[in-house]
């Protein structure tokens, strides 16, 4: 039996210089504040342009955590 997990909504986070790849994905938005779920959706929607090697160590940890939480360990980008 598979147990359903419920994702608790996340609070908005400020995307600053610690997250260079995510910040670049926000080019069309007027704000630099996103929830974790929105951040994951941005990474996935722009997957071909996400360069894991260019992420800061802190962004890499955030990215991995988002993939685990919202992608169930799978990044489709």
C-alpha cells in the first residue's frame, strides 16, 4: 500500500545572489520572492537552461531538497 504524503505549503523566500541559476530564471518577473514550490516549477519549466554545475553550493542544496520534496527525487528538466 502506498501512503499518500501531503505537501505543506512553503513560505516565500527571497531569491538573491546565493541562488544565481534561480535568479536568472526570474528574468520575466517583477519580484524576486517565490515559494519553494514555485522555485521547483521554475527549475523544471526551464530545465534545458538550468546548469547544475554553475549553481553555488547553497543553491545546489536547495535544488536537491526541492527535487526530493516536490519531484519525489526526479527532476524532469
